[in-house]
C-alpha cells in the first residue's frame, strides 16, 4: 500500500491516528475481532462511510492488524487504513476538493471570493469529516479498544495557499478570504482525551477541533454556534 499512500500525499490529504496512550499489544484480542470492531464501529452518516470498507472486505495485513483501501479515480476517492490489535488506527484519505473542483468551478470560486487561490477546503465537509473521526473514536472506546486515555491526531497535508470555501455561494457568505500559510508543515490537531469524556462528548470535542482547523486558515472567529447546529443536523441525518 506504500504506492497508494504516496499517491494520496501528492495532493491535499488527511492523516488520522487514533491510539491508546498506554501501549498494550492486545486491547483487541484477535485480528478477527479487529474486523468485527471496524464493521460495528463504522460511521454511516452520509453517502461515504467512515472508515470506508472496500467491496473486497477487510483484509488481514499482518500478524496483528487488518486493513482496507480505496483507489477510485472518480471523485478522488483514495484512502487507506489499518487497525492493530494494540488499538492503534491509522488512516490516510485524499482531500476530495482537489479532484472534484473543476477548472470552471475554480474560476467561479475565484469570482465569488475575489481570490487567486486555486486550492480549496470545503468548510462543511471538514466539519463532517472531523465529526466522523471523533464519532468513530468514541465507538472504538466504547468497545474497550483504546484503554482509559486516547490520543487522536489529525493532520492536513499540502495546505499552503489553500482557501476555505462553501460549495454553494447562495447559502453562505464569507466576509473575507481565509487562507492557510503553512509553508513547511502540516496542519496538526492533537487531543489526549479520557475514555469517559470521549464517549460522552465526542461531538463537542469534534466541534472544538474543527474550529481549531479553521483558525489555522487565519479565520480568527469562526461562528461556533452556527457550526454546532450544522453538526447537530449531520448527526441526526437531517441533511
């Protein structure tokens, strides 16, 4: 899968790491149990589940791990994940904006936002992705796969010059351009969370992490209450 990961990293991408703070090689008893946990904890809130399981199913990738991947050009669906018996979950997936935003759409966005940016990150889709990550994490924690304290790391790669935007210019308006200026680093969001807090408040933690991502695009005061309502509709499948 090394070639697929390199393909994902050529454009904008996400890397997610979820793991117990205290290492133990068998939080999950067997690789077969790893498969069952993924299938049980998978988040299905929109058309593409988190994490995605290929039609070929989940494969055993080592003595203590399972994996699945997607290499689908249509829409930029490139991703790879691996879950270990230690509870560590690592997931790479593409920023689909880099594949789904056409040249015509780029010109439209440039006109709407009065910008010269050519790379973008969709605001609501980002909120949804972060919410899915934390929802999945709390489901793993509920299955006792992550110990008493959990570390969640979200990285967004190739973000220099990338601008936040809304897909539909008629429904939302940004008063100014919000652009990432990270030249040599990935955007990095890191949380260490007690299991009980993760299980009870994953939505609130996810919202805070999303706001932190937006601030790294130089958006100093994102409307948290507005995004909380967007998130609530998403979790209730009222899209």
